[in-house]
C-alpha cells in the first residue's frame, strides 16, 4: 500500500521519474508476489488480482518510457528546487568581480 501511495507525489509533484520507476518496479514485484501467494492459496483469489497486476505492469512500462524520453527530467526537478538568480545577485557578483579584495 505504501508503494502505491508513494508513486503519485514522486512522479507528479517531485518530477523524479527515475525514483518513480524504482517505486513502480518494487510495486510490480510486490503485486506479482501477492498474486502468486493468493493463487497458491485459492486460485480464484489469484485470478482476481490479475487485472491489478496487468495495470501495474502497464504503468511501470509507461513510467520507464517517459523516463527514457526525458533524460534530463530528474536533474531539471532538482534545478527547479534551487532559488532563482535575481538581478540583485548579478549586481553583487559584478561588484565582487570589480573589487576582488573587498569583503
């Protein structure tokens, strides 16, 4: 359940496509293992999990495709979190370059 709840904020809010793919892959493995356990205990119960397993596999492949097509997405998200460079910062840098020994 935690893997399922973690994916949307990682992917949509955090734009961390690689981390979202790792989460989705772990979820796929967990759903696969759960489906197998349910199938062994009661085949009908395992069959009921097959649509969820298929959906999770599809979502994982789609996440991998999006991550592959956007190689800079993870780094862009980290850049977005950094503060913006303002005009005041530029002026201060220019002053420091003109007078390097001024403190």
